[in-house]
C-alpha cells in the first residue's frame, strides 16, 4: 500500500488521502492491516520460500515432464526392438513355399496430424531443458511452455489417449521378399487389393511368430521340456486344404504344442500327420464322455466300421 501511494502516477490519490477531510476513513489507521500483512511476510521469510518455489519449478516440474517424455520414447524404441526380434524368426519361415519368399515387418513413423502436434508440444515444452538457465524470466518461460503441454493434454481426453498410445506413432506394414536374392516382391499395408488366401496367410504367419516369440521359442530350438500349448477352435471351418496345411506346418516349425478342437468330419484327415492322438468327445443324454485314441487306433476303428 505504501509503495502504491508513493508512486508518481498515484500522486492525486496521495494528496486527497492526506488533505481531503471530506473523505471519511482515510487516516493513519488505514495502513495498519497492510503493515500486519507486511510483518507476516517478513516473519515467514517469503523471499526464501519464493526462491524454493522457483527452484522446484526449475527442477521438479521440468524433471517430471522430462521423465514422462522419456518413457514414451522408451516405449517407441521397445516396439521397434521387438519388431526386429520378430523379423529374425520371420526370416527363417517360407511365407510362399512355392516361390520361396519371406516377410519382414516394417514400422514407419506416422505423419498423423495429432501425433505430429503432440510431438511439437513436447519439443517446445522441453527445449533447452538440459542446459536450462536459472534466470527468473527463463524459469517463467519454461513453466508457461510446460503449462501449454499439460493444458493441451487435459482439454481433450480422446486426443490425449490417442497421442500417448505409442502404437499410434507408427504405420505398420509387411514386406515380402524373395529368399534367393532378397529382392522385393510386394508390400502388405492393409487388406485392400489382397486375396483372402494372402490375407489369411499373412495374419497367420505373424500370429504364429508372435506366439512363438512370447514363449521364447526359435525355429532352430525345439525346447522339448517347455510348456507351449496353443488351443485352436475349428481352425479348418473357413479355410481351404492348402491354407490349413500351411498353418499346421507353420505351428510345427515353431514346435508349438497344438490342441485342435474340430468336428469329426471330412477335414479330420488334415491333422493326421500333425497330431499324436484324438480325444473324441461324445454326449449321451445329459452326460459326456471322452475316448482317447492314437491316430493309428482311430484309423483302425474307422476301417472296421
């Protein structure tokens, strides 16, 4: 208050405060509350706490946002690393057994506008954070840039969920190449323009490779002492014999333990060389029973009937 009254631009107010007796209440007692506040600020050492606040603003806030940013980058690098590991196994599998091709997964950074906008907010918020100045104005400027990022993340949850899901930072495609000379054959970047057989073979190859990867299984390593069960329900119901054979051979190459749930119909012949035994479930009235037969026992039984 004393500073306000002393400033030149407030001289008219000062004169009226000092000399106009018609203004009730303007006297020395007016300053008492302000003096009390001033004494309290001095007693509580506001300058020291202000310095502490500025220090926290310089370190804690910036560090937290920087850690968040680094975690997102780590997730992105992990995706790229996992794709490289999957590609090592895909390289060993014949995708087209007639033409001897193989596939590789490719992850390209997306040009999606929302992701690009988020990238710019991140870059702006953390610019010069490693060589940050401790000057008061620089700290305020950095705070306001970080505040812009946080406000942007807070204003639209759908936008935020999209841009912080690191998978949306990539466009994924599969590249098919000839094994003989590694020359390029074609790309798979979506379902359009591909036959049903091509799409099924692509999806199944990547799926089987991913399952094997989760189990830590390599094409070159049988790992016979590990449990690696995969259950498939009616895997032949909507596929032709050629693709069914391809899929079964693929599971065999990865040494997966396969449990196939399948009606006892004409398709049963497809699994004969890939399974050891049949578990035949029959239901009579309210109860069911399971009979286990080796492939040979089942064939003998069919021959007798």
